[in-house]
C-alpha cells in the first residue's frame, strides 16, 4: 500500500534532505535526531554504495520516517522509490522526462522536479509535478558550483499556481527569506545534519519556517 500523503498536495514547511553518507549507523542516528526535532518531509539522498546496500539503507531510513509520521521522498532513483514504497520521488534534468516518471509512479506519490533557475522548466511541468525546486538560493556547501536562483522565482511560481521548494545554503538565519518571497517549503541539508544538535536545529528551523508561512498568510488574507 502506498504511504498516505498529507491532505494538501505539494510540500509545505521544512524539508530535510539527508547527506550523501553511506555509513548506515551514522546516517540513521542523524536522521533519528532530526526527526525528533521535527520536519515536514524527508528526502533520502544517498547516491554512493552498492545498489543492494543503498536499498537496505533507504528502507531503514523509511522505517524511521514512518515511525515519525514524516513522508519520505527518494532523490533521483524512481526504481528505488517504488521498491521501498516511498511517498514520492524527486528528479533533476538528467533523471528522465517528468511526464514519464509521473506515469511510472502513478497519481498518489509526490513528484518533485528540480528547475534550478529556470521558470520555463517549471512552467513545463505544471499538471505533472506536485512541486518544483529552485536553487541554489544561497551559496551552498553541498554544491558550491551550483547555479544561483533568484528569490523572485518563487513569486513567479506562485503566479503559475505552482508549489515551490527553495534549496541551497538555507539555514536558521535565512530560511524565512524564500518563504517571504513565495516558497512553500525550504530544503535543508547542512544546517540540520551538520549541526552539533540536529534535534535542536530542526526545532528552531521548523519554528522559523512555520512562523514565516503564517506571516505570509496573514499578509495575503
């Protein structure tokens, strides 16, 4: 049975993305602590290791996410997402045609599509993707050479009726900025999994993101 999605389609809030860490014990411990602090969604983004080991690790991380009531999305690997019955999959420009991915995963799983700094790519996946990702919004230690995406893209995406996720260099100090610009969620790696206390970092980040969303709703109402 497919993992049930939250009632609203598209991501909203704090989206934690795992580091590319094949040390199963270390990653599971960090994930458990981030989930303890509270996030709204989790992405499994481990690219290294043998396929069987990666699947075993993905299943372990999914079990943690399921126990916390947090949907798990798999990065890039549609086969893995289906195999472990993940809540969704996120694809980039090299991971296949989004329409073909949607056909494979069906209507009940989330589909996220990386759009980098390209609003036209986002426009092209309306009706196919549940959310689009723009980034790197700020300088990113994970992808230092990534193209930079201006905050204005999030307002443009909202104008197109698209749910948008901000990624790249987002931390406790700047997470409110993409939300104020129109993002529905922020994706974070380093400021969660690289923190001395991942649970505390998640609590602070999520509270600030939710507060920014609430302020924006008040302004728009």
